[in-house]
């Protein structure tokens, strides 16, 4: 068998896949272009992909040997699952293993943005720290503030658990109620507008879909408190970047903590990076050594299972597995 890995990831993945066949690994830091991706995957049985790789019907029709695509991520907006299903290609992801690590980072962004950690740190090498200042770098209190969560899935629940340690009342919006979270964590289900108007902090944990694309735009920022802080560790296009820049610059909202952006990466001269109350990181919420290794292991186990006739741990379209 032949398996293509579209990026270098922790070595455990290659070790697992080499037990069933030959593994071709894209060697460069930047992801392969569409043409190079076709070259890499030509004739392969399985693909261990990343969120940079667009996998759809047009691509799969050029690599008909592919039986499984395993994404090194919990999100899969880079993959057209319907196209894969129509061609009998299993699509697998890596949920659960990154839940707590991502929630840790989302809360770290919340704290950093609220207390102006990045902004104040950067002032020191510039020589701006002259003395203790009574009015220097005043931020927003986190303890006791209302946290609004948009998307009460695994990561949203983990975020609510962390908020409990700061005595934060938690409200959430989701098209599906999470009654277990309501009972166990005391979170309250409200509509999206109420999250916007009531929350001191809003943390976004939704997949990127046509319905969630630019879920946060100018109209939504108008409804938020002027003291509010937006946290996004989901996908960049969930937020209208230009509207966010305008909201921060005009004081419609107080701050933002972003692990994902649109576009991604942001150009170094992007106006969002000029606002000191925006903490922006390069998509690293799951980037702990342990978690990325566990993601790599699960992604490889998904590929191995499909290609050896077993049931993969995390498959989005298991109906294709019974087709033989």
C-alpha cells in the first residue's frame, strides 16, 4: 500500500503507517500546491491530510485509488465529505484528543486579552516601562464576568469548565441544546442575540459552515458591550475581519483574542495587528507536544484501520466502509 502524508507531523504517525506500506511525506515547511498535492498522492491508497489541503470531487477524480482521507484536525472544512462519500472514500478526523488543550489556549487568550498581557510585555523592550503607574494598562476583570459561548460542543463545554474556576456565569447559544452541560455546569441556553448583548467575553467554538461564515460582522459587534472581548479559536472566516478591525478601532468592543484569522496567515502589515488590544496567535491552540502527538497517532490509526479492513476510530461517513 502507499500512503501520502501532506506535512511533517509527529513521528508516531509515520511509524504506524510504515507498518502497512510505503509512506511518502511532503518535506517542505509550506504545504503543497494543488499540483504538487496531486503529484504526491498519485496512485496512493490513503492520505493523511492537514487543514491546508483542499480535498473535493475534482481532486479525487484525479486520484481514484484513494480509499481514505484522514485529516490531522478536528475541523474538516477543507474536505467535501459529500464528494468523498459519493466516491467511496472514508473521511476521518481527530476529535477529543485536542479538546482540553484547545480550551486551555482559548482561556489563555481570554486572560491575555483582558489583562493586556501582550501589549504590556511588548512595552518593556521598547523602553516604555519607567515606573509603576496607577493608570497603566488597565484591563477587564475576568472573575465574576459573564462568559458567552457560541457552540457548546466538546471544546465549548471544556471552556465552561474553566470559567467555573473564575466564578463566571456562563450563557451559550447553539442550534442544539446541551442539557447535560446545563445540568452539570449550570450553563444557560439563550439565543445568539442574548449572548451578544449580555456577555463580557464571547468565546467561539463552532465549525466553519455556510451558516457560520462571518457569523460575527458589523451588526453583531454593534450589539456587543463596549467592554466586551471576543475570543476565536474555531476558524478565521467565522469572523468578518474588516468588521472586527472597525469595531476595535472605533471602540465598539474592547478587545479580541484570536488564534485563527481570515486570511490566514495575516500579512505582517495587516491593520488588525496594529491594534494593541488584539492578541493574535498563529493557529496554535492544539500545539502542545502531547496533543499533537496524540493527533498524529489517531490520524494514522484512522488510515491504517480503513486500509486493513477495520473500523477507524473517528470516521465521518462510516456508510462507505460497508461498501467493501
